C-alpha cells in the first residue's frame, strides 16, 4: 500500500495533488438529488458535466444511504446499476468509475461486467461478510468507510467512548482482515454523517490529520451534508458555500480525495489550497 498512488487498471494514479470524485446518484430518494438521474439522457449528461468540470472519478450509487433511507433489495440495486453502467461505459469508455455499494456480489458483477475501477463501501465490510474476500480476488481499489450501524438506524443517538480512538480501532481491525485477503489499494473514509452527531462530525474534521498514521489515502465526503445545512439553518441546495469552506479545512488537514456534488467548485478549492501550500514551502525554504 502506498499513500502517494492508487492503482487503476494497472496504472499508478498519483494523489500528490488531491483528486475529485463526482457524485452520480441513480436513486429515487437521495437527500440532495434523489430522482434527478433516472433516464439515459440525464445520466449521460451528468457524467459529461462531472468529467468536463475536471473530476478524476465518477462515483455511482444505486442505494440511498441518507439517514433513515428505505432498504433496497439486491436485485433492484443491481438492476439500477447495470442499466446506468451500460450507458456510461458506451459513451465514456475511459472514465474512472467507482460504485458505491456494500454488497460483495454486486461488486463482483460491476467489476467483471463493466470494468468498474473502485468499490466504495459505506459499511467498511460490516454489512456483507464476503466483501473483503471478494475485493481481494477482484484486485480493485476499495474505499473502507466507517459507519456506526446501518443507514436505517445510524443516527439513532450515536455514541462513542472516544471518537477518534474508536474509529481508529475500527480501521485497524478491518484493515487487518482486508489485507489478509490480499487487498492492496485501500482508501479510508471516516464517514462524515454516518452514525455521528453534529459535534462528532466537527471533531472528526478538526482531528482528521490523526488518521494519517495509517499512511493511506483519505477520502472526505462533506458535500451538502446536514452538518452544514442544519447548522446554518438552510436547505441542502443552499449549502455549496459551506461545503467549500469545510472542503478547504479537510484539504489542509490531509484529505486526498473530495467526494462532491459540485465538481467545478471542488477543483477550484483544490487548486487554491495547493497554491497556498506551495507558497508556504517557498517561504520555508527562503
């Protein structure tokens, strides 16, 4: 495992400059854009927008993970993904695609049939006992995210003995299991909003650098989440400015990948923070 690179189809992709992952929700009930991308034209147009605005990765989700979301059957999730991936791979064959799923069988299907490049698992292997073994066999990069509970119950009064310590222990245990199956390209996600209170989320953001001890890439997903819009008493559609502010903090605290709805703004944020770091380096040398 090397924090500086991710292996995509046998080629090492540098994360020396943070990457942007553009969100494509093909669910009818996601918290921000649910139901917006169902038809072929809309899905293809969204992918075109994501790529045109400079994203490195398209992240496709067919199972809504918003708090209290209804459970979706495996057949329904796969049906949604297969149709969308057929359209996307035909029109954008070289796009780097991540699929947001916690199911091993779906991971195997989308990687084998559509050459999906990354599996993004919100459960960190906790919702399917076969996920780690499957990832080891597939040999694709894997996002290991922390979530307390399931999307259906994760926000029912989440509690920790020690937030940073508890999540670090979770990562340590899951990484040991995952690597025992031969997985190599692993990305960590602390799971903002997934079984965390408002206070938990801001503590995690403030202490994000502590997770650098794992020497693995850190993915951060803050885009338009309730930790922004509820605190500011606004709607998700008005939370872009807050998202950019917190993405800036995340980048300064070690984030390597930003998962976002608004790609152009995230790319600009990355470029500005990069220049800030370059200026600091030059000043230190002088």
